[in-house]
């Protein structure tokens, strides 16, 4: 028997950070039986490897699942330890994000950073409703503090527009956002995981500015998530909640919380 353990991969063609796809996968694909008793960590090449019964876990690309900080590695080991009789990848968001960081992001840091920064060019908080007044007010209350943060923290001013007509943002503001991302991600061993976490959070919220406000400490996780869902919450108040949509939102929030937690863990 090999002395290494391969992490179960996500469904072929499904985004590794998509909790909905992973939830569907777990429903239609037989789950792997739990084959280990203990989960822990051990030092490995300046970091900490996740171990199952003393054997290292591998990513889907056959790289050792190793993290740069002890607390992050222990959190992943906790996900493995918490599994029941079967291993359900949909219940292991930290592990999925780290797999993505090691197997993908680490080899494409520049491209991933550029993709994230593109969000600032069409950021959610810059596109406002024409009405009704209650929605206009809700957007302003949630999003104006984000724009104020961007100007105070980065010297970046953003223009807002009513409706969906594109508004070009100042190049100086986009450059300031890029510089902020580069500074926060850094270049050390934590950088791929930090960038993967930012990528997940930005994709889930549709707003890099909200995410930067969150990871800078200007907003709580709950505030950031609420700011990203102002329009949706307005519709819910008008028409009521659809259970399937709320279940999907719950899964997405779990992914958001995991990415947020992972960011904190590699920065601790």
C-alpha cells in the first residue's frame, strides 16, 4: 500500500470553489469510504503537512497537501477528522481551496491576480438602482462605506452609475487596487493560499472592493456578505424567499466563510 493519500477530487469540469456543483456531486457520485482513523499534521519542508494515520495527503495533482502555517494545517486536518463513515468533499471547503491554491493558483499568480482586479472595473457597488427609493437607500447604506474605504485606504475614487450602462473607472484607481492586492497577498509561502482565498471571496460577492474592505478589517464577514446581497434581500422582502435559492445561498456563504477563515489562518 502506498504511504501517501490522494485527496478525492471534485467532479470533472466543475469549479473547485463552487459549493453548489460540489453539493450536486455528492448527491449523484458515490462517496469514498473513510479509510483512516486519525488526522494530524507534521513539519514538512518549512511548512506543515496534513497526515492521515501517519501518511501524507496528496492534492488531486499528486502534490503533498502542505500549508505554511501550523494553525491552517490543523484546520484542514480538522476537516478530515470531522468526516463520518464517508468522505464528502462538499463538507471540506478549506481543503478544496488549498488544493486549488497548490495545484492551480501557485502556477498562475499573475493571471489570477489580473482576473480578480478586473472585478474592480465593474464592481457591484458602483452600479446603483434607479428606484424604488427604499432600494436606492439600502444600496447607499451598504455600499457608500465601501467606496469611502477605497478612497481613504487606497486613494482610489470610483464613479457610480444608475442602471447597467458601463462606467469606466479611473486607471489610477484600478492601479491602486492592484497595488493593494499585491501588498496584501505578498510573495512569501502564504501567497498562493491568500490569493486563492481572495479569488473565492471575490467570485462569491461580485465585488473586489467589498472583499478588500473585509480583509482589511473595515467590515465584518456578516457586513460584507450582506453588502453583496442588498438587491437579493430587497427582492426577498418583496416576494418572499425561495427555499432552493436560500439553500444555495447558505452553501455559498459556507464557502465564503471558509475562504475568509483561511485568509485569517495564513495571516496569523
